[in-house]
C-alpha cells in the first residue's frame, strides 16, 4: 500500500498558537493530592510539590494549565484555598462525591506553575456562584494592590499580581450533571454580564465561554449559536470538550473518532461564522478545546466512588485510566486534527495531566512514570510549534461508524521557520499493512533527517506500569530515504511516528 503527501512552504493553514499544547488539572481524585502535591514524598520540594512529577511535566513544555476544574469548579469557593492552611475548611465536593481539604489553592498552584514553567488559565464558578465571586477572584489574582482583595493576596504572601490573562467563564454549563446547570440563554446572559464586569477591570483579558460538553449533547449545536449570540462581542473563545472511548474494542472505529472531532470543530467554526455574520461583526472568536483525551478504561472502577458507596473520601483514585498502545494512536490522530484545524483551534488542553485520565501516573509515596500517551503529546508539544502546513494527502481509506473513506494514514506537518525544520507526525490506522509513505516538500532546501521516532507494539493493549515503565516507548526510526525534495518512510501497521527534517 502507498500514500503520498505534498507540502509547499507557502501553502499553510495557520501559525499555531503554542497554547494548542496546553493541559488541564482539576481538584479531582489524585490529580492534586498525591499527584502534584505530596509533602511527605521523598522528592517533595519546600512547597510540598513532587519534584519527580515536576520533571515529567517540565519535559512536556506545556504553555498553559487550566485549573481548578472541570466539574469541580461549579461548586468551588476560591476563597477556601487562600490563607493559612490550618484554617482552610474541608468541603464536600459535589461533583465527584469526595472531600476537598483545600490544602492546595491558587497560591500553591501558581508556585507550581512557576516550577514547571507554565502559565495559568483559571476557571471561575458560574454554577453555584456568579459574577460577584468571579470579579473578586480576578481582582485578587490580577490587581496590584490598595484594595481589599489585592491587599488580602499580599497578606497571604504574594506581593505581585499574577496577571493571569486567560479565564474560563464556568465549565460545561450545558451538562445536566453540572452543579448550577443552566439553559443556553441563561448561561449566555450570565457569561456575558460576567465578561463585561471583568473586562471593566481589564479589557485585555482573554475570555472563554462554555460550548458543548461533547458532540452528542442534545443541545449541540444550538447551544453554541445561543451562547455566542448572547456573548459574541465580549468573549474571545468558545470551549469544546470531547473524550474518546473504545468499549466495543473496535480499533478501526476508535481511531476514526478523530473524524468526528474534525466535524465537531468544523460545525462550531461554522456556528461562529454564522453569529459573526448575523451581528455584522469584524471580531473573530476562536475555539479553546480545553478538555480532550481517551477516557473509558476506568469507568467500572469509578462507579463505587461516584455512586457514593465509599462516603466522601479525600483524594481517592478516580478516573485513573491506564492507557495502552492503541491510545497512543488515538492521541496521535487527535493532535494531528488540532494541528490541521489550528486556524480555528487556538487553545487546547489534554485532560488531564497527572493521575486523572493523564499522561503521568504516580504512586502515593512511590514512583512517577510516563503513560503510553505521554509520547505523542511530548512530540507534538516539543516539535509542533510554528506554521501548520496544508498537506495534500492521498491515502487509501476505509469505511466505518464515524465516516467513509477514512484515511489509513493520518498525518500533519509543522514548519518551524526559526530553526529551519519541518516536523511530520504520522499514524498508520491499518491493522496489517505497512504503508510506503512519500512526502514531497516544495519551497524548502533539500531535507535532511534530524530525528526519527517510531512507536509500534505487537499488543494494542500493552501498558506502562511502575514496574515496567518502558513497555511502550518510542524507539529510533530507520530507513527514511531522502531523494531530492521527497522523503519516503515505511509506516508499519498500527504505528505512530515523528520525523524532524532540517529544511
Ligand atoms: O476531566 C474530567 C471531567 O470531564 C471534567 O471535570 C468535566 O469538565 C468533564 O465532564
């Protein structure tokens, strides 16, 4: 089997916003407690943060981390997480049927962001609370001083404002499961008024309104049309979420979920344009795809806690999906989709970062390791910065539940003008055929292979564990042939690869 892709330096999709490689961290399960924060851990720093986890996160070079939720934020009082730790209240977390000690709040999270070299994206509670709590939080975080909230921040140990630019106006407000769920019109009105209030404080804030929780919501895509109609002139991004599942164990269908992702993005991009036209507006609104990942492996294990059978535990193991090799391929396809849609998707966040549906796992008191999906995210984040190239791809395809003629080869390419490289990310969705893949590059100097990494495994269900952390890991690729302006690679069945070319 053969496939080809043709690229031209000037035939581009968009300059990728680095925040396409963002992540999400929620007060949920062991994401925070025994994930990033464990004061008794042998590697803990003076803030109680695990250094082993900091190192693994740092390597991913994540530009922004969304916090503190998620469903959690919709019943969260941000004030519970400030001031002396001993005086902070323990609260019931209604979203996940657990208890929240509030040992970690905005100060601790901000310091951790500095340690891992990332920026904060903060969500405000528009579920159980509203405009007032939101504007106070923004003032606490961003005002230099001389007011009640900014001086309280100073008293709590942080003299300078954090100047957080990116704010999420609630979370998944379309979901009946959300504390304080609202209709699109109700939420749109509240989000617009909140946007106006925080913009009165600082016009330059970047604001994200809630879009749909997934593309099968009954309110999708009317929700987007109504919310954007209410908020268009006062916000900058609409948030989308999507999780990929393979309970039926049908790999061909599973790997084609990126087609559904692509249609979802296309539909919401169209809805943005519809509202823009309706309002005769010059302003652009973009997509913040701030929750995405594979999520289904842990569903059975989670039923007891989510059903309330275990009472209200503190930081129980929840949503601890153990990712397999098949998930590497799906995550690779999702990242390729975001790169190919980087003209409208400016921000994205893998959900989540540590322990909870995450690329990084930890043992309490023990090891931290890379899950299988760490690697495609690592390669995209490190090398997928620059300009997305508009590839003309010819590949054989297959028909399945999520589309017809789904390409066996899923590929994206990014030109980094600053270091004169092109990075190519390719997944072969075929179960049994190696595909000879030819990439022709026009408008560049003769390519030279700088780095070539391949991920294959004879068992789609292979996983990494604390004992065998490298069961699924990339190895050096070989056999890439350069002939003039064309590069030929063999893509083994069910494989992921990344090749970086000096151009
Ligand atoms: O990431 C887990 C949960 O998924 C988030 O809390 C919520 O926003 C979504 O439903």
